[in-house]
C-alpha cells in the first residue's frame, strides 16, 4: 500500500560501507526508490532524533565523509517496496502523521522487524530491511557451530535491534552488525567463484534499471538471479559454462526447498561416517570404486602421487555417498567447491597456458564436510528469514547457452543486469574454465578431453582470433599496439575476438530487450599492462570507454557510466595490486 501522507525518512547506512562508490550507489538507489531529494547526515542528526522517541547506539560508524545516512521527505512512499529492495541500509527511521493510511502501510511490514510508537499525534517508526537481516544471517551461519545456534542468534539480534525500549546494543550484537564480509547470504557462499558479482552491487543496479523480468546473459554463479528473485522479479540466466549453470540452478533449488536438502545433508553425513568406519553395506562397498581417475591431464603430472591418490579416493567416496541424489544437487556443488579450493590456479603472463598451482593442505573430504556444515547452517538461516519475512522468491530459469546467441525471443525482457568476462581473460592472465575443470569432470559435466574444446568457444579464450576491421577506434588502437609489442603480439588476435564477442553480446541484449528496457553492463573501468618485474605501467586501456563504443555499435544508448571503487581482497595478488580498482556500470537503454 502507498500512503499519501507526508513522510520524513532517515535511511541509516550499513556499518561496513567504507568507499565513496558505495555511498554514491546507496544515494542513487534511494532516489530511484523514493523519488525525492536526499541530504547526507552525520551522527549529530541521529542524536537529535530523540525527540521522535528513538535512541540509537552511541558507537555509530562513520563513513570517511562523515555520513551515517540520508534524510528525505516524500509525499508518498511504498514501505513494503523499500523493505524488499534496499541494499545499503540497515535501518529505516520515519515520522508520519497518524492516520489510517499510514497505519495500514506500516501494518504491511513484517511485524517482527518493525517498531512503531505514537509521539505527539504522529507515528514514529523503525524497520530493518530484508537484505540487512539476510546479510547478517550469513555472518551468523558462518560462525555457528551447529544449525540450532543460527535461529537462536538471529532471534537474539532481531530482538536487540527491534527492542521496545531502544538502547545501546550489546557488544555481541554490535560485533555481528559490524562484520566486513557479508557476501555469502542467500546461498551466495555455496561455491567459490572467480570475479563474482557483489550482491549489493547487483541489487542496486536491479533497482536502478527496474523492469518486471530480469535477464543475466553472463549468469555466472547466479548472484543477480538470486537477488532479483528475492525482490519478487522473475529472473532468467544464461551461461556457456556448465558448472556456472549447475551452481546457479543449485541456488535456485535451495531458495525453493522445504526441507529435503537438509535431510539429504544428514543422510550423506551418515553414509560418509559409515564408510570411513567400514560399516557400509556389502552392496555399497562393492559399488565404491577405489579411484575415479578424474584428474585432468594438464594438472595430473603436477601432483605428487600421494596427493593424487588422496584426492581421487576422497572424490570417489564422496560421489558414492551422493549417488542416490539427482545430478548436480546442492551437495554435489559442495563437492565442486571443495575441489575448486583444493587447487588454486594462477595463470601466468603471455597466454601460453602456463600456470602456478597451490595445493590446499586440507583434504577434499575435510573441506566437503565443512561445506555441508555451512550448508546446514545456511539453510537454517534461510528458513528463519522465510518465517519472519514471508519471502516468496520469484521463479529463476537458468539456461546453458551463449550470450552471443541468446535462446530468447525478441523484445522478451525489461531489464538486463550482467557482468561479462573482463579483458584479462582474453590477454592470457586467466583461464576460468581450466581452473574449474577438475570439478566439472567430477560432476560429469564435461569429459577430460573436452576441456580445450569448450574453452575455445568462450568469450576471452586465447584460442580465438579475429580481425580489427570493424571494431571501434579505441579497440583498434589497443589491438594494433599489442600486435607491435613483441611480448604481447601473441594475444592481439584473441583480444580482437574479445571485443567482437562483447559487441555481439550487446547486440543480443538489444534484440531481447523491450523498447525502453534498460541494461547495467558491468566491466572493469581500466585494464593495465605493465612490466612484470618492475611493475612499471606500460599502457592503460580504458576498458569501459571501449565497451561504451561497442554498445553504440550495437544500437544501445549510453545513459550514464557509473564508476564504483572496489576493495581488493588480496593486496599481493598481482602487479599494480595496490592501485585503486574501479568497475564501471554502463547504464544502457534500448530506444
């Protein structure tokens, strides 16, 4: 319900917002959702809020600009829409004239996450948005020793925030609210994934682009799809990588599950425990092979024989315990995650396929068991959220296909939010497919001899080669420079293919968008070529500007580029790693 009363609203930002780009995205999102002017406010404003009957904790976290939140006044507001869609706020405070419409609007919010009191013929209220509670739920799930702790801790936190008599929060509650890593909620943490969409970023661009049906043609692990679904937006994902499709489908299955997966976890744990103790049935023992011999040839010769035997035995035993489940179930994805973390690849330099390999000392079995423990806790957190918010996710459809030839009808979607492979993939610095090959083979998604063939068809593959004839000027300049550089000429043709493939994906987006439909196309703002030993910058490529030119060739209008600085998780990951890193969301529109 939309009330026509005049609303004074204060949106308190999350404590872990630190960068200017997050502040800008938060402000943009709020303006899109409530259509009013917003003013930044610091801690002094919060203390003045006492006249409305609200007291907040004294340890307010300040952004480096001194901003705690945004104040706005709106003639009408859809509180329920704000509850489901806000990305960067942990609390919404408001004051409104006490009338039937205002009370009705507040009554639509989940009662356990809202607090209302009457002050001088007005209603003063506070509510906790869904996504804030969802992010906290994953912090709790990761720290819990058992699933039963999750619900109790969530209830404790909820009660502390939505107390009848507001007071300073207990230290234990403040610790949860101030956690820095909050990207694993809603099963986003099911599987490690290189270059994963940040959930808040995906959510913000969904709010900025609008639309009733969402498409992500580079679905990856399904982050944008899950965020759209919990907003109530039907989502379609397409990806050429079979493991990405399997991960995204597993997340969709978890969102709709009513208890079967938790039961499956318990059964598999029992089976693994029995097999370790030699207590399985004769049939199960006979069916368990000593080794599945699934290690890809390109890494087999890099592994010491004891590690190879251990990994293959662990994989064989786990697959045996999972054999009664449908292929690529969420539990199979938990195995894939363990394998993906067991072997860490770093592809080196010039596109010849060289890589360094780091082997995690923990066994695949141990990491798989830890994943099942986390999955059990994440399921409990999701069940708590469903019970306290009434969330009913919209349907998610995940298709294996090519972003350059989408399996969709013309003018069939209203909104696209996506992030294609970045330029380092085409320049030989990454090989996403090979780094996931072991897991894909174990899950039966590809055969060992199909790895190179599948990689050759992917955007960014160093096996591709195209001319620069019809590329935009900025792209041509980069490719010609690479052709004339003795150390980078080997990657020039692949980079030309990369640009051509991005343009083809943009043409497909233009085709499937309805007239007036919008797209957020997220790319790296820049790509830096450097001398590896000295880390001296050789050339800076304005990747976002090139992509904008490709979008114009695809007959999409550039509405605005939004540059967002991101935190680097590994300060020694690569040369130039200490530089500020930005992604750019190109907001595009079909005429």
